[in-house]
């Protein structure tokens, strides 16, 4: 039997640990057990899953994951929180042995004791996109997941070509996964309540469209295209490729109209640009 944390207990735990939620670490703890269970359900966590949680904090979502998943791996940068988490789980669940806590910076982690199958996390707003992309790139065993992020970030991750939110996060996430909206989260479920709205973004891993070599070139093309978002590709890619003549040649070879803007292309188009760059022997 697992019992989840409530608002009073979360505040008491924080006081016991002398934890004052830090804006620098994006620490806004979820205090609503029903929301935690809802996130686990929307993520599609199954009893066969090894769930990976980034930034478990005081353990609200961790306990909800342990109710369903076979195992949970939690990555927590705050040593006080990482040390307390197994103790909290042991007092609230019979599945304490199924939890592994890793006290490290999530952005620097490149290996885990087991291969996670699903990612579920309340991500700090300031690093949410880099963290998601890092784990999609590094752990190919992750088949799906859901992240709670700032509303604007979620909108950018799931945006479609030609919309105002479409950009670098949309395109880079699309290399590894199909992103979609999974709901809105009220500010009232957090302590302290954030000054921004939150949304849930879910994903399902897709087959990568090309090789790692092509990905690196394609991502460089994406960065170049959106560094001057409102310009046509013939201008936006000029600095990156060393001049407009080279850009025209690359885009013609890739079968892409040079007068288009980067925000109209999908990831496969950027792969075409990358292949043309490679075939023409252009180096960086």
C-alpha cells in the first residue's frame, strides 16, 4: 500500500530539511496527490516500466510512480532532497526497494544503472528543453513520457510549422519523438505557487529520420535558420554556410525553395539540407 504526500506533510518535510524552494533550481513542489496520479496515468506508465524521474524534490510524483511502475530511478541535484527521498518512500510505500536515487546534475548524467523505459518529470523551467533533449538523445530505451513544464515551453515543443511557437525546441524534439499536449496544470497545485502557468507535454519515441552525423548538421542548420527567424533561408543560412552562393547551391540540391523561411520546414527538410551539405563536402 502506497500513501501519497499532501500539502501539510510536504511543508513539514521542507521545514525539517530546512529546504526553502529555490528559484535558481526551479523548485516548485507539487502538493496535490490527485494531480500526481493523473500525470502517471496520462504518461501511460505500466507495471513493466522502469520510470525515470528528473528532479523528484520531496517525492510527491515519485510515490505516484512507485504505485504503478516496476522500478523508479530518480535524479536529484539537491543532496538534502536526494538523501531524504528514500526515507520518505520507505515510510509511505512497501516498494522502497524499487527506488534508486541518483544525486547528480541531470544535464551531466550519461549513464544509469538500468535502462529506463519511460520519462516522467516536473522539469525546472530554466532547463526543461535541454534536459528533455539530453535524455531523448542519451537513453534510446525511453519509449515515451510526459513532462510538466512552463506553458510557453510546452507550446513550443508541440508547435506545428508556420505557427508563432514553432522553432528550435519543436524541431529538435521532433528528431526523436512525436510531441503532443496532455493538459494544463493549475498554479494552485504547486508550493510555492509559480508566477507562470504550466502544461503537460507528452511524447512517444519515433524512428530517427537519419544518422547521427546528419543530425548534427541538421541541428546546426536549425540554429542558423532561427538565429534570423524572419529572413528567407537564402539569407538566414548565409553566415553558417559561408555565403549566399553556397546557400543557393545547397538548397537547390536539397530541393528546397531558398525564399522560404526556416519556420515553414519540418525536421525532414533540415535532414535534406544536411545531406546536401555533406554530399557537397562543406565543412565547419
